[in-house]
């Protein structure tokens, strides 16, 4: 083989791991379609027993198998596919969200390659994943530089065709999604799903979280108006006209945004969420129940939370942090509730709602998601012009758009 060909192959496949999970899955599906049981069994034996069980779990979900079969045409994406990471994701019952994300991934790469999946190599996928050229001039400059240095789409020999592909990358809307970004972003989605589970389980058990929420949802006003939360003060009421079929979507978005605002550490750490039943509700969890009731959701758990006092929950948490709960005295605790409740209320009234920005400059300080992650601010921000780089608010907005 000529040395130039050897060098080209090394550059194209330097990130390729022989017999990774993605390659094994694609071979198994290929032999399943061709009913070659011997070769299918041979490839299955390369998986650990745990991953073999996960493979069975995947194949019990026809919607997931269908989407993964569609993504097979873009084989370079599969280097970051991990079978062992799917069981907890599927246990969160977020089927519609997973389907929406994977379809967005397929649509993005199909538009970039114009249906020619072989244009991509694993190095190209690694360099482009997570970039947002439609919003960030920094990302656009990076893509243009990679194109000039011939570091992306090396398989395309024709210069004009390659320039057209790079131009389509620069026109990509939203974030460039891959399996690596999928497994990273689902950690945020999992924390949302596990929190919402407390509101509907065990009363509503359905295949997906959206199906559970849909069954216990009804518009409390009986008209075309939907409640829109624009501050953390639930007494500040704002309504918007919307088609009846969109009311559940508006309500679902606002529940998700509320959870992200009150679990802001999830955005920075993105640790794998774990389910744990709360022993005692904090103030924000009580407010979540009140918001769910105001949006139109009805379960026994939501009705219980609507009867509780969120300020008292916050005070109890503060007192728990200050001294062990074993030395509480009822009289002292009631006094702490009475004195601190007013301070908490005054503090919340002083919080201003600023204008959220999708992009920011390199030296610009970021706003806390707690004060800007509201649906009206997101709608206004999506009409802004591109800037230097995505803000944390912009990053979370694009991730939520990919799922919802």
C-alpha cells in the first residue's frame, strides 16, 4: 500500500477503537436483518453479560431500534455509543425526549452530509460535536479554521464538494449533536425526570413520563389561556393565548425549567442522577407542587404539596443546617419560622428579572439561571443576534430544545 494511503487511513481512523460497542451493535443488527444466527451470536459473545442484557432491553423498544437503524448510515457517530449507559436512561421513562434528541441528531448530520454518511470520519465528528455555529462566532471561526487546515471531512477529495459540506455545517441550526453529547445531556434530563416522578408516582404508572403527566393534566381555566410563570412568585399571574393542544407542552416546559433553576448545580457538575425518595420536602419542592397545580396537573401528591407552606420548609432546612434536629424545641422552631419567613419574602421581592442573553463576550460575567430561565425570557432570547460564544443560559436552552 502506498505511504500516502497509509497516512490518510491513520488520520481518518486514529480515534477508532477496534470492536467498540457501536461497531458490535451495528454488526449484530446487520446479521439480525439477514437472519444469520451464527454470526449474530459470535458478535453478541463479544459483549459482557450485562451488556447482553442491555441489548435485549434495547430490542424490547421498537421505537429505539428504528431510530438507531436510521443512524446506522452515519457510522462515524458510533465510536461514542455505549450500550452500558442506556439502562438508567431507559429507566427514567423519557421515551419521547430520547426520540426527539436522536431524530434531531439524525436530521443534523443528514443535512450536513446531504445524505452521504460516508463523508464523515470519526475525527470530524469529534471536532464538530457540541458546536453551535448559528449562534457563536467563535465556533464559526473554529470550523472555518479546521476546514482550511483540512482537518475535517478528509474523505472528500473534491474541493468544491468539501466546501459545500463545510458551508452546510456553518448553516446548522442549534447544537451539533452526537452520541457523546447525548450521554452527557441525558444526565440533566434524568434529574428532571426523577424529580417529576415524585409528583405522579405511584398513582400514575405509564410507559413514559409525558403519558403520566398527560393523564393527570387539564386546563383549570377551561379556555385557550395558559399560565406562564415569569418570576418565582406564584402570585404574579400572567396568561397567554395558545391552542388547546399546546397547553400540555407549555406546562411541561415550565416544570422542567423550574427544576433546572432550583438544581443549578446540575449544569456545572452534570453528575449521573440517582433516585431517592425525599424524607422531607424542601421549600422549592413544595413550590414545584404548587406550580404543577396552578398549571393544571392533579395527583394526590400535588394536592398534598399545595397544602404545605414552602417558607416553613425553607426555614426547617436552614435550622437543620445550623443544629442537629434532635435538639429542636417546638416553641423555638415556631419562633424561627415567624421571624425568618418575612426575611425570605423580602429577599424574593428584591430579585429582579433581567434580560437573558443567548450569547456573551469572553470577559462578560454570567447571570444565574435562577433568575433568567423562564419561558418568556427564552422566547425573547431566541430572537437575538449571534455573538462571540454561547452563555450558560444559551447552552441550557439549546439542550432543552433538542429534547423537548
